[in-house]
C-alpha cells in the first residue's frame, strides 16, 4: 500500500481510482498525504492564511434542503434579519481588526427588493472601508442580472457549493422540484464564472448514501470546472431536518473529520494555487479542527463577526462553535490558533485566489 501511495503522489495527474485509493488511506499513509499537500500549499499558495469576516445576515430561507437546520419548513427556528446598520457595524469591526475581507452569507431569498438591498450594502461596505475590504458573497442561486449587479456593486468573490456533483445524490439530499434543480445550480456556477467572480464551490463530506467514488468525482468536478476557491466541510446531522432519519447510515464524526482533511489535501495537490477554506463545520467536531485543515492545505479562515445575539439562530447543523461569543472574543482566539499552525495571518490583504488571475490571463490571451 505504502509504495502504491508514494507512486501515486509522484504523478502529475490523478484518475478517479487514484483518488479513491488516497481517500481510503490508513493513518501512516495519510500523514504522507498531508505532508505532501502542506509542501504544495507553501510552494504555490504561500505561507499566509487570509481572514474573511463572516456575517450571517439572515436565517430566513425560501428553500428546503433536506440537511439544513434553517430550511424553510423548520418551524423550530427564530428567524432573524440583521438590520443594515448592524451589518455595517460588523463590517467596521472586521475593517478595524484589519481582516482583509468580509463574507455576506444568508438563507436564499430572491426578489428585486433583496437585490437592491444587497447592492446598496455592497456599495456602503466599499465606502466605509475606503475601498479596502474585499467582499465575498454567498447568497445562493440568483438570475444572471442579479449576479452582474452585485459584481458591479463591489462583490468580487462568490461561494455557491454544488453540495454534490452527482445528480443522483443531489436529489437524495434535496427535494426534486424546480427550486432545487441540479442543472440550475450548475448553470448558476457557470454564470458566476462568466460574470467575472472568483468562483468558489464545495461539497459536504460524509453525507448519507455518499461513496468514495462520489467524493473522487467531486474533486474531479472542481478541477474540470476550473474553480478558484473551495469551501468544503463535513456533513453534520441536524435533528430538525428530513435527512436526520438516516443518521444510522453515517460514518462516525471523527471519520467524517479525517475524510474532510483528506479531501482538502487532495484538492490542494490537484489544484495547487486555489484558495481553500477551513470550514467552520470542522470546528464543530474538533476544537482545533480548522487549524488542522490549515496544516494540511487550507489557506482561508472565516472568523465569525455576526453580532453575538444572532449567532445561536444561524444553526445549519448541530454543535456550531462559538455561538455564545462576540466578534471581539474571536480575534485574539484566532490569532493564537493560527500561530499553532506555523502560518502567518495576511492582515489587511485580500488574499485573492492566485488561480483566478492565472485563469483570467489565459482567457485574455
Ligand atoms: N443559502 C446559501 C448559503 C448558506 S448555506 C446556500 O445554500 O448556498 C451554506 C452552506 O452550509 C451550504 O452550502 C451547505 O453546504 C452547508 N450546510 C448546510 N447544512 C449543513 C449541515 N447540516 N452540515 C454541514 N454543512 C451544512
Ligand atoms: Fe437555505 Fe442554504 Fe440551508 Fe439550503 S443550505 S436550506 S438554501 S440556507
């Protein structure tokens, strides 16, 4: 096995079978995988970790994804929608703390009023930060014109996870209807890329019915799609969701955690210069989960700057960390945490995806 592993790691491209083998490695081999990924990260992405201050604007959602705690039909959620003033206060906090960027994330809403509100917020964020803060948004599926309007208003990165690149699995974790259409999700990702965003996607790892082949195909999907950024994390069951009924099919949380680290390492090896986030869901399993992800290939962390009073209500999954904290508590805690990984924090820098600029250069040639 070990020889096989060394041999595969020396290759410059990987087949689905190679990836499946690497995903199933035992402890000794997986440390080789992690070390290899760490070296590639240092060479191609650098030794800096970039911050994106995460603002969970609202947990109101019009969709019903089977895995998600804030799905529309879950009645056990106190719904909130943070005022523009409070959002901008959180932005100011991120700016003053010298985070290079902010992320606006929310449940999925689509209306002309919502579109305008976001556009205004984006412009205000640029204004109050002297054009210095980078802005990522993660606001779900929207018409092309909306993606364009938000891009022109100042957002330059967009996160839209494909969740699973296998349509069959996609429809096991989403209702099969117009609002949850795999082809629409894919078309949205393409549209984001076309509009000019640094385009990020990702999947959940350890879903019921998911196979190692599915995960290998997810990585190949990201490579073929030529994504610039990735956020992928372990699936964590939530009691108030339809998918909870399959909890007995799941692998133990610790295994989902390790599998996520392997996915991050492999993606780093396969797509050397992209940005990879250390998902918050990792920390719901292991208190230093995100730091472990940084060590094996991730280079982005999204400290939560959502005002403390709302945090408890943005529960996509159980055991969400730090819901009883305020943003200021996070800053010191995070700095110490990154220190442990041996990386530095890219304070005040956007830390854009290097891959994006390479891709754009190739297009304009
Ligand atoms: N509504 C937007 C953004 C918020 S949800 C959207 O869906 O794109 C952000 C991500 O949270 C989703 O993409 C999903 O991958 C993740 N998520 C939701 N429920 C989860 C769960 N139970 N475990 C792990 N991740 C989950
Ligand atoms: Fe809504 Fe996103 Fe949760 Fe789906 S994953 S229910 S779109 S918040």
